[in-house]
C-alpha cells in the first residue's frame, strides 16, 4: 500500500526512464547501507543442471548491464536475466522510449537494446563472481547490434556468446524484440538456424535458450519449437512483449509504438506456453514470461508446464516486496 502511494504521488509524475534510474541508484544505496541482504534460502529447484532458490526470476530488460544482480537477489528473485546485450555498446532508440499505462498496469517500451556492450558486462560479471558474494542464477540475454545486417546477424550472436557464455549460467538468444528493425524476421526457421548453430558452436556447456514473440502464429511457433528440438537447445523463453494493442483501456500513451507488457499478455502467453510445452522434448526447459502479476499467475504457469517464470512489469507496479510475496 505504501509503495502504491509513493508510486502514484511521486514516481508516476516522473519520466519513466528517469524514474528507473532513480530506482537503480536507490537499490544500490540500500545494499551498500546494509538494508538489502542476500536471502538465506535453503530451497533448491534443479533446472538445466542449475540450482534455483525459487522459480521466479527478473525478466530481461530491467537490468540491461548487470548492475542490480545482488539487489534483485536480495528482493527475492531466484534468477536474474541480464540484457539484452549486444557485442558493441549502443545508445538505443531516441527518447522518450518508455511509457506507463497505469490504468492498464502496463508498459510500452521501444528502448532498442541500449546497453554498454558485451565487454563491459563481461568485466562486471567476472568481478562479481570473483568477489565470492552470494548470487542468484544469472542468465544473459544476447542480441545483434542495430547496424548489423540480417545477413551478418549470426556473427553478432556468435561474438556475444563467445564473450559471455563462460560467465553466464545460461544464455538466451533474443530475436523477438519489436524495437530493432527487422529483428523479428530472424524468427523464421531459415534465418534462425544459422544463428542458433553459431551460438551453440561457442557456448560450451552453458545452456542456450531461444526467446520468442507472442505475435508468432501457431505454425511458426511449432516450426521454431521443432528447430529447438533438432538443434538440441536447452529450451525456450516465451514470450517477449507484443505489438498488439487489443484489450487495452483507453488512456494516454496507448498509441505509442513499441513492445507492450502487462496483464493483457496473460492469455496469449498461456496459449504459447501450451504450444511449446506440447512440442518440446521432455528434457527441455520452458521459461514463461508475460503478464505475471500474482501468486496465482505464477502457480498457473507452473501448472501449465513452465519450469521457471519471469516478471518485470508486475514488479514495476507491485514494488520491492513483489517477488517475495509471490514466492513466500
């Protein structure tokens, strides 16, 4: 209740990206002051040969540069997916590029893979691992640079994987963001195969998953799922944000371009979860994301076949106690 009051009275009046930067600074300060500490969980959920403290993780997009891994762990997330990270640093799309839809409890973003690049992240993760502090499972979500052509995309993914796979607990190949021109075209099997093959060639023992969009049709999802089985990836992450604007309450910013996240993704995320759960081999991992807000949402994803679940927008609207309230 207190967070909702502060959110409405203060954060909601700020530019969303600036508010995010304030949250980053506040969480870092809280950890340094000893107000945020690593959880003392004795739970262990084995997935992909890794031990997760709980089944809820922070989805990619919130911590693009690996700056909040310890802080998000202290807030109750069992894993944190960093990124999307590209081989070279890039500024992303012009601002404004992040929008709140409070009546819908939703967000629209067109960030465009703004990040410090693979080398900077590798240095940060290496230092964190060498420090010996308790850490959650760390996933790293990789993408191509905006100025890399579709024909050369596999080289970008291979380069990012080469630099980051040794430091990641698992890798996610992101070809499903709507905010980099032409990226979603790489979800077609013929374009996707060389990307997956290139990453698998350099990933070693690090599990590799593929993240897909909710806007793919049934036949495309089935084809991509078959390819994941064929190439023996570790599994899939479903789903990314949507370009659909159906089921929205009319309010400011609903017409903004970009990927939409929030409760309106629940129905489609569940449909995609059912499709890939039915098509993937039994030894594959399914991470479900999109429209997760409550403990019952989390349980529903597990009941429908997800091995792990992720959230982002639910955390933004739910506040710092959100993850612990879902996993308690």
